[in-house]
């Protein structure tokens, strides 16, 4: 007759409740990010859609300015690629570059070469320092100021006629160039006109806000927009895009028109560009944000240093099994020194209470051995060698040491 036994579960697999407790923090964080992303996209979709686009009637669009220009007989053409913008440039054309900072360095050099040779007008909206270096050599971009109503304070006819305009943003300085500086902010102009050969010029505007639909009717914004953008019969409204095929072209094609770098001592490789040069300007900031998020996530999920925490074992292990397992490990590693030290340490701990020695002094030969001799009246082997001696030379000596320690402990208990 066999007795049915119910085995206790030995699986260490976590329960569904444990899985939920571990994952709920991460799931909550992901949910918050998703909700925040959807909310931000919904909020920004109305305001940012068609920003400075002449076809957009949104508050930040520029359809109102485009319609006013058309009423004055100016043809307005929208260009979304660099090829369209450079092809349309000419002496009777105003080229408005909405986001020059979005262009790659090679695109900026191509655009500068085309506009310089066109003898037309080029209007750059809020170009930053890298864009200014390529599109307006000799001009330096300075820190931006608040956009607010400012007086022209210059001799430019368009600015004097428009009067106070919502201007500010990035400011510009130029030394040794034929320029007209208007709308100063903190002593530096936020509108700069650079004269070019054959009646061409380049206009740098520190802020595009006066072209927004919601601001065009305020102060002299509309007047300045019509005069700056309507000085030629044709206006090309260039909206740079990351989808432009020219954004992936190497710098070698753009540099071929300059013909200077490749001839100077051969320091540069013709048509060559590094990996960083091929990354679009917006992607570099995005990669940095992703890297920062990864570091923060790693710090958040990393194991925190602290005291050891006892955990409930999934199964009950008998003491004999634990001892046998440790003995096998010692034997496999040939660690007789560790095994002998463990046997002697345990024996001293068990003997000390019977002879009136504290646990702290149990491992001191000068305290333990005299107390042990006083307890035992019979003469024995060298107890100093037994309890504090050298490492056994082989497995047989280790087994003999264990037997002698057991015998000494039984003698102490029965004495």
C-alpha cells in the first residue's frame, strides 16, 4: 500500500500578482508618456500647422500677407525644394527663406551661390549662427531679445514708412560690409540689409512674427511685409523640408562651385563628408534627447545599493543537503583550506559556551585554550594544533581533522 503524498510547489516562477507589482510602474510611465504625447500633439496641431505657410489661414500662418501681395500684383510661388528655389532666383525675384536653419550646410552654400549670382533680393527669417555663416558671410548672429513693438531708427525707406513693427529676436552685427541696420534691440539691430553687386541685397530678419496672420494687422507689420517682400514683381516663398532630396547630398557637390577647399594643400578629401555632416540639423538634437532618456531610464531601473534583503525560498532545503552541497563544491575546487577553516570555526563556536568563553573570544588561542584545559582533566593531543593548526595536506587528513573535532566536542559536552 502506497501513501499518497502531496508535494509542495517547487517552481520559482512569479505569480501574476508579483508580475503586476513589478511592471505597473513601467506601464504607468509609458501610459503617461503616451497621453502626454497625444495631448501635446493635439494642442500644437492647431497652432503649429502651416507655420509661416502662405497657404495657411492659421494664426501662425502667413496667408494674409500672401493675399495682400497678390492684390498688389505680386506673383507668389511656393517652393519646397532647394532646386525649385535656386531655379526661380533672378533679378526680378524676391526669395523668402522661411526656415534657413533647417537647411544643411551644403544646401546653404548652394543657396548662397545662387542668390549671389541672381542680383535679386533674398530675405532670411531668423537665421541662427551656423546659417548666417553660410548665407551671409561676414555677419555674426547675437543672442536674441524679446519680440515687441520697436521703432526703425534707421534710414531704410521701407522701415521708416512702416514705423513701429513687432521686431526683435536674433540680432546681427557686421563689420566692413555695406549694410543698413534697423530696429535696434539692446543696441544691436534685428533687421539688417546687406548690399550686393548689381542691385541685389540680402535682408536678415531676427524674428518672423510680424508675418503671422494674427499680427499682420498690428502697428506697421503689414506695411513692412509688403515693402520688403513686394520690391520685385515675383516672390518665391521657400519652405525648406526634410523631405528635400538635396538634404542628403554630400558637401562635395556644393563645394564644387567654390573650387577653393580642394586646392589648398590637399587637407580635405574631395566630395568626402563625415557621418556627422550627413546628419540633418534637427536629428542631432533628437539623438541627444534619446540618449539622455536612455541614461535616465537606466538610472531609474538600475539596482539600488543597500543592505541585503532576505527572501523566502521557493522550496525547503534540509540542512544535510546544504552541507553536502557545500562539501561537494569544496572538493571540486580542492579547497581544503576553506573546509578546514570552516570546521574549526564552527567547532570553536560550539565549544566556547560550555567552557565559559564568549563568542567574541572563542577564536583567540590565548583565551580559548587555557579555559579548555581547565575544563578537561584528561590529557589530550595538542589542542592548539587541532583548533588553530595548519591546513590538512590531503583529503584523508581533512577527514581525520573532522573526526578529532567531533571527539573533542563530545568530550567537552560530557565533562
